[in-house]
C-alpha cells in the first residue's frame, strides 16, 4: 500500500515536471513572445491607425451626374510621384481627374462625418477644406473652385454633404490663383497618434474601395 502511494506520488511529480517543461517550451515559442518586440508593437499601432480610416469612410468624394453620363472622374496611384511647385517633393495624395475639364462643374462631397479643422486659402492647396473624422483621421480636399457654404472651423459636416466644387485653385501665394494645372480634386488622408503628429497615408486604395459608394447628383 505504501509503495503504491509512493509510485503514485512519483508519477505525479513526473507529470508535473513534464507539464512544466511543455509550458516553458510553449512560452518560448509562442506568438505571444513577440509582444515585447518594438517592431511588432509599432506594426499594431499602424494597423489601428489604418483601421480608423476604414471605420469612417462612407462616400466617394465626387458624385456621379444624373444628367451627364460622360461626367466621370479617373485616378491612378500617384503616391509620392514627384511634384515640383516650390521645390521637389513627393505627392502626398491622389488626384481625381475629371472627364470634363471645367472648373466649378463637379460637386465635391465629404467622404466622412466630421468637423471642419481647416478652411480657406493655402499656397499649394488653393481653396481647401480639411475635415477631422470621428476616429481622428484628417481628410484634405484641395484646389476647390468655391465652397458650398460659408464654412467655418468647428462646423460639423456629414458624410455626403456638399463641400464645394472641383477647381484648379492653388500654386500661388496670391489668394484665388488659378490655371497653374488642370482641374482636379486632390485628396489627402492623414492619421496621427500620441507619438506621430501627422502621417500621410496613400488615399488610392481607399478611393478604389469607395468607388462602389458614389452618390448621384444632378449636375451638367
Ligand atoms: Zn495632388
């Protein structure tokens, strides 16, 4: 009887040792091990910042015309293509090019709900509007011909709300400069967190996704 208790005890010790070894092997080899890795933490942060963009997107910024079938926009992935106004730099955005080269023709709507953070003239961006979305993403619409309303900083806008019209303003210190490039809408997307005050994101794929969510407006 005593012997069998001793064997039982020994068996328990062996089993315990085996489990202990197994667990320590697992903790050495499991994915959890990467938690303390700064690179993977950074990757997760970026993932979360990108996720915020998806959460807020609702509409493509240029609606389709119910009057004119030929009124369309096209765009390519021109991320970081060279731009040379006021020095050489990379293109931080996507340009939506119209089939009708006419300033003030195409409506521009907000892609998201949000609050107007910036409005008015910028040397490069011309008449621009910058909207901070619900999940803290900055959406930048540039080169507008005019605004739909007398917007002010802090005004609340809804996804799909008319912001203004596509134009060719910008590339000039003087307010109202036009004609320095073809009519188009420049779209910029910027994310941020505590460490990164402003990070430009390529809008191309987000716009590709939004192509299935075009509003229809009556314009011709
Ligand atoms: Zn651009």
